[in-house]
């Protein structure tokens, strides 16, 4: 009975062109244009060296949650280093961005609270709101007036506004200065997930808050997932001492989760040092973003407006997105089709993401092939 029900569900998903498949890509044979390794740190020699050093010293696992015996010296120095880097009182290390978001929101909100989320927030933020038992409002993407209309009607004892710093599928930046002012005006807290901007935006790679020159009092709850530009995994939640202590006591995804291995914490610390001293990576990435946009315009390829490494090419229907992605793959380019429910209906796309190790030639080759394949596809759809 179980298999029959699940098989029917899978069949329907497949027929709707929404079925997902895992692939193993050979980086020697394929040019990857959908990785979030924006600064190319996953294989940085110093990061690898640190990982090996701490694995030799501490082993390959932490052995327990951080409140039992899993909290080690590498965890502590990483939390302290990020607190200093982000100009925050303290930082708390979670095993992933997903767990950090769920842990923070569920620890702070209850059934007498209200959560206000951008429609295009990451799935972990949406899930966090649902799991918190708070009243959840979804405001139109980056629409400050729509958000305020919800806030004006709310009489909940505590209100939390949640947004991505950079939206992971569109690549645009949240209106954080306006959100911060709105939160203060309506006695609400503001929480930002900065997964796609830490290491990328700001003069020093401090993310959207540095980009807008916002401080801890402007954005009290800052979540920094570390699986993108940091090239590893885990997440830091940073803020006041009261915030961090509250999460230690009440965030179930922190309390009951095995700590990440000390070797990972050591590698992340090394990544942070690379970000601080190798500013050329961020500068090169900025140059390539501008170069990509210029070359796309020359080829009459229209991408969503974005000043970040995320450049989205909207195709529309899921099937055509899959066809174009597969044809690119046959030519050596990995640009995975993004389809519902990850993105709204009729906005299936290729989400191109750039990193500082891409070359101008690789970008030109990708865009040449995309322009040719897309034109052929569009011509066939007309007849």
C-alpha cells in the first residue's frame, strides 16, 4: 500500500516535469555555473590544511551536542571570530543554515506572536515560521507598503520580520534600511538570513548589513549560513548576549543536534581569514558579475536585475527549462533547471551563479551556447 501511494505520487511529479535527479559532475569535463562557492574556497589550500590539522587533533566527529561534550576550542574560536567580523556581541554556531533559521524562530516566537515574511524567502525561513506556531503573514516580494499594512493590523505581543539579505533564486537585495526603520516604528524585531552575501557584499565581505552600513541595533538577529562563500557548512547566528544565551537555552535544533566536527569549525576559521586577506576574490567576482551582465545584453539575453553572483534567466515552463539545461549539459555546462516549488509557478529558470574562479572565456562560451539553444527552442515553440 505504501509503495503504491508513493509510486503514484512520484509518477505525477515526473509527468509534471518537476522530478529531481541527482548527478555526479566531473569538474574536469564540466564548467559549473550553479555552485554557491562564490569565492572558490572549497579547495583553498589553507582551508584544506586547517581541516586536516584539526581532524588529526580532534578526529572526524564531535561526538555529542554542544551542550554535552561537543563544544570544543575550534567551535569557540570560530564563534568569537565571527562575532568580531560581523561587529556583534556574540555568535552561536549551528550545524546548518536550515537548523539555524528553524532554531532561532521557534525559540523566539510562540502562538501569541506574529511573523512577517517576504514571499520569496528561502524554504528554511518559511518552514521556521510554520514550526514556530506564530501567526504567519507573507508580504509581496520587497514590498514595504504591503508589509506595513500587515503590521498596522497586528496586535500580537511580539512581531518578527524575516527576510533574506540576498534572495537566492532572483539574486536581488532586500530593502534592509527601510525594513529596519519599519521594524523600529512598529516595535518589531528584524531577522536577516545573509547566506548569499556574507563574503560577497560589503567592502570587507560583511554582507548586506555592511553593504547598507547597518549595525546590530538595526538588525538584531543575523543568520549567516556558511555553505556558500565560506565554502564549507554550518551557520552562525549573531547578535546580543541575551539573544545568544536565549538560543542556547531554547533553540531545539541547537540543543538536540550533534555539533559539527571540530575539523569543520577549524576549516571555517581558515576560510574567514582568507576572506579577510584575499580581497581580490571579492573584487574579481564583482568584475565578473558586471562582465556577465554586459555580455548577456550584447546577446539580447534578458536576466532578472541583480548585482550579485545570482543571475536568473526566466524561461517559464518546467519542461522547456529542463530541455535547455540538458542541452547545455551536453555541451559541458552545468546550469541546473530550477522549477516549482522552489520558484513560483510559470517562473522556471536557469539560475546562473558566478564565482571568482570563472574566466571571461567560460562566461562567453556559456552565453553563446545559451543564446543559440534558447533561440532554437523558442523557434520550435512558435510552430
